C-alpha cells in the first residue's frame, strides 16, 4: 500500500496544476468598407504606417494597475501584432467614413494623401477606462495636419472582452476624427 502512495500523490498534484488556457483577441473592424465600382475615386489615402509604443508591441493585452505601473497579460493575447491590427481596422474604418475615397495600406499613386499614426497608449486602466493615445500626421501635396489624440472611454463591464470591444470603439471614433480632418484638407 505504501508503494502506491507516492504515485497517487504525484497524480493528484499534476491534476491540480493545470495550465491556464490562453485567449486570443482580434480587434473588430466596426466600419464596413465602401466598394468603389467602376467610378473613379475622387481621392486616395495611403495609410503608410501605424506604430505602437514598445510596451504595447508585446503579444499580451496591456493593463495599467496604477499611475506608474503597467502589466502585460500572459494569457490574454493579441491574435496578431497590435500594430497590424490597428492598421487593418483603421483602413476599414476610414474606408467606411470616407465614401468615394480609396483607402489602402499600400501606396497607389504620387497624388495621394499620406497618413502616419503613432500610438502611445492602447490599454485598459485600473479605474475601468480604456485609454487610446497618440498622434497622427496627414499630408496632402505639402499641406500637413498633425493632431494628438487622447481618449478615455468607460468600459461597460469588466473583463478583457469588454476592454477589447471598448478599445475598438475608441479606435473607430478616432478614425471618424481623422476622416473629418482629411475631408477638409
């Protein structure tokens, strides 16, 4: 009987120490891309680059625990690099917000508007808010618009699912602001 006790103990301990499962998140593109069929687009916009701060370039979703401390989740991960997700969803959201325009992540011609975005905050915060910060630069034939953005959006509920949805809503909101400025340029 004593021979089986160590084996039973090992089996019991291994059953209790299961590894937490990983969850992967993809930002939903909330806009619907507008198709331009057969009619020439009046304007073209090349989203040249979206860059993120180093602390956001990790695979985990970032959460700010107090005024100076950030943690990167180990089991709640981005399904693809955050900068790529931000660029893809921004192209879709801008395409929806700018009907008649062709919005692309690839260069199209020499007569195109060019947009570059730097994201310095895209994370959750201990007070239940989603933070989206950074700046964008839009150029058209030598004219430049440079705007900072700083959004603090209240999450409707707790959890990473709600955080990612709130971040996506804020990103769409910023796309609307960029579209508004681009239409005026």
